[in-house]
């Protein structure tokens, strides 16, 4: 697993838990319950099935982090374009080719992960 795949797995886990909490209308207890536990980035990356146990983030803070991001990165994270095909990203953002779409998604994942990492510091 390379570093980008690790970041993508953490972002997927955070967004899965965030969307689940939103669907359940967990709004009255958002600030009380933890959303996800995650490891900080180390020199040696954990295995794909690693348990994230060191850090905690709350759903209210995920909303703040997403709102801190500028467009189009916010849209990519909110609408989960990182799980969509590159053709979809290319068409929806009017890009020339799949390479631009890939790098746009990669920048969005890196920015969101860096904001999460700064939150955990």
C-alpha cells in the first residue's frame, strides 16, 4: 500500500462514518460521539486491514473541515468523486483528459487528509 492508497482508505473510512451518522440523524449527539479512530502517518504504513485506534474525530469537526476546503475539492470529497470513475470526474468538471481528473482527485484527497492530520495534532 502506497501513501496515497493509505490516505484514500482513511478518507473513505471517515466519510463512510460521517454519512452513516448523518443518515441516522445523529444530530443531537454529534459532539459527544466519536466518528472514527485513526493512526497518524508513520514512516512504515500499516496494513490495509489495520485498526485505527490512536486518534478520534467528531462528526461536527468533519463538517468544519469540509467547509474549510475550497472548490472543487469540497465537491469531490462531499460527493465522493474519489470512488467514481475518472470519466465521470472528467465530464462533471469539464476537464480535457483522465490524467487531469486523476490529479484533481488526488489533490482533493491530499488536502482533506492534511486537514485531518492537522486536526489530530
